[in-house]
C-alpha cells in the first residue's frame, strides 16, 4: 500500500520473503479497495487475520468444520450473495467487532 520497509531474511529466503510481501500487500489492497476500512493499522490486522485464517484452514483441511453462521445482521447481509472469500471476511470482521467491542465497531 505504498509503504517501504527494510526487511531481513535468511540467505536463501529472499524469494519466499518477496512472495510473502506480495501476498500481504495484495490482501491489504483488497481490503482498502473495498472501501469499508480506512485506517491502515486495521487494514493490516484484517489482512493478517485473513492470511492466518487461510493458513489454519489449509492445515486443518481434513478435519475442517464449517464456520458458524453469523448472527450479526451486517454479516448476514454480506453472506447472502457474496463469494466465499467475502463470506469469510465478513465473519472475521464480525469476530473482530466482538473482540474490540470496547473500541467500537471495526467498520
């Protein structure tokens, strides 16, 4: 998202680091471009959670259980005709809203 960072990595890890950077940047830009979240730090948290969630799902693929249905009206509306990635994002946002209840809603 237009930021540069000086990063270190193992000797043979530059290609993997570049791939990781591209994935994080793409995830952050997707959230930013959706227009619902403006704060860079919250975009970073959501992108990190989305990427971590995908990793956890892949690691648990054989024993994967479906996510619970969202109870929040906003999340229900988002899941009615959304793509699977949008559904997962809406569910994660709902969970973040609940976790950050003292801070106000994420969106």
